[in-house]
């Protein structure tokens, strides 16, 4: 995986060498990443991240401050090898966020983005065991925080690509009962109160809208 990310990033460097100067203002952005559970031990072990996607609008001020707003979706499947009894399904998360941060072009081809997304999400635990219990899906609402860093390379004067590393913190503690398990599964109940966080590694695309003449 690391080798693949390195090759893709190097290819962006090579394709970005012919880009022209970009003066960002109004942009459309799309981020796609692979989430991996962190912090909360049962969430980290049981839930296997498959996708995280976030389309959003962003506005850049002349002092490099950026603000934006958008929506996000992620999906975690249940790792069948980490549960005491067979459980099939996963967790769908959808929500909206606002973004604020700092973005600067250091030259015609390369920029950095340091930002924070803050939002609210709904988490749907859709499993066969919840269905049997008549509570499918189990729904949980929570706040969401995501500090991130982006390394941006231009493709041309209206488009760029970026490599992203983010850390998403969900404002709820994951419990095995959310997916229909009736036992603690050997976990210390103290772990259930820890935030269900995730490390997201991925790529993004940005389109810069032309200024009106």
C-alpha cells in the first residue's frame, strides 16, 4: 500500500511540472480515502474501514485562510474474524461539515493545506443480528472533528491533486451491542467510552473556477 501511494504521488509530481500559476478562490473539492479505526479498541478490531468520501465547496481569502462546507460518507464493514459469533453488515456514516484552515501555494506547482473539519454525523449500524432483534439499523448521532494535512500538486491552471492524511474523531464510544452482540467479546467495558476515531489516508481532486472577466 505504501509503495502504491508513493508511485501515485511521484506521478503527480511529474505531471504537475507544466502547470501554470493558480490563484485559488472558489473551488470544488472531492476527497477519497481509506479509513482505519484507532483509539477505541473494539472499534479498531471489529470494524474494518473500506471507504471515506467527502465532496465540498471551498473559498480562499488572499491571506491564505480557507473556509468551506460539504458532506461526507464513510463505510466500515464488520471483520468476521474478530467477532465471537457470525455477524454480517457494517456501519454507514453520513453527515455535513464546515471546514476552516490555511492553504498556500509555495510555488507554481506545489501547495500545502492545513485544516480542520467540524460537523455532525448519523451512524447507521446495519447488521443481520440487529435485524433479528428488530432494531435494525441502530442509529447513533455524533459530532465529528477531523484535522488534516494535504500536499497539493497542480495538473493545470484549473485543476490539482492532493495527498491527504487526516484524523477523524467521532463523538461516540463504540460498543459491540451496536452491531447486535450480546457479550463484551473479551473487551474491557472501559474501552467502550473512548471516542471512535479513524486515521484516513487518501487522495483528493480540486477544480478551480475561473474568475469572471
